[in-house]
C-alpha cells in the first residue's frame, strides 16, 4: 500500500464550479499535512498547510480527518488558472522528510 | 518566499557520462537540502537528505555511489549522476530548508532539472 494515495483524476470542472477531492495516508504517526500544486513540468509549490481544525485560504478549504487518515481539498468558484495537479503531502516525522502523493489532476474548462 | 535555484534546467547526455546538478538557496542559509526524482505521472520520490558539512542520508533503494551528493556550504548542494543510463532520465528536484531537524519547517523547491540520457 502506498504511503499517500490520491485519485489521479482528471477532475473536469466547469469554470465557477466547486470541486473536492481526498487523499489518504497510511502512517498514523504523521504530524504535518500539506497541499502542493504542480503545473506541468514545473516544481511543486506550496498551496496550503492543513491544520487539525480545518482551514481556509480564499477559495481553498482543507480538512484533516485523523481518525480515518485522510485529508481533503475543496476549491470553490474554480478559475481556469486552477488547472493543475494537486499533490497531497505528508511529513514522515523525522528531519522534515516529506512523502508525496502522485497527485490529482484538475482541469477547469470554460 | 525564499528562492532556490537549480542548474542546469535541462540536460541531454550520452549514456555513460556523468552529470552534475547544482541546487542553490539564494536568499537564506539552507542547513538541509533534499533531492527528489519524479518520473512521468508519478509522485516525487525522495532520494536523499543532505545536511551541510555531513554525509547525505540516502533513501532505501537509492545507490549512493551512483548519486553522489555534496553539501559543502549552507547555500549549495550538488547531485552528480555518475555513469548515467537511459533509465536515469527523470525530473530531478531539490528543496531547501532553513532549519535542520524541524518536521514542520517549510521546504522551498528549486525549479527542477530535466535529465535525458540517450
């Protein structure tokens, strides 16, 4: 079983719509959780950290469910520029090592 | 945010040659740098963790003699792919962290180096 699993998608989303997707992780000792965004053939960029109580950053909302070991990302009012691959990232608990999921592709269409 | 650069951004080489990739933190001192590899449609895989002035720690399955890592200063780490073969063709990305051993500390990623071995 992969340490971090994501639905690869693609999620095809009309502009202005809402899209949400999850990620599951296997290491119950994981402490920190993040969502990164990766555009085609570019490096990943931090979108937001995920806090235990859930958090929101503009149109993006992240939730953490420790009991079921999953995190989610919701994007409201999707923009064309939101088209990207969203990487679920979990810290491996030592020396800041990060475990990346393979990503969920989101395609926002006009 | 902090800036990390990588050089070269793209390299094409013949099988059997060695390729050196540089990772630099431009506006902060990076006590820890990480090297990742990403194959198409796959996740970033951590190859090794490099702390300034000490030997790199390699992940299971990564050959330390093939992927030589040097972290001689707080702003520069290098990855040398020795005797590269076509299966080493991949996207190599470094990241840098300003605080060693801090699990929650943010990592800043370089733009990546796309290696193609013919």
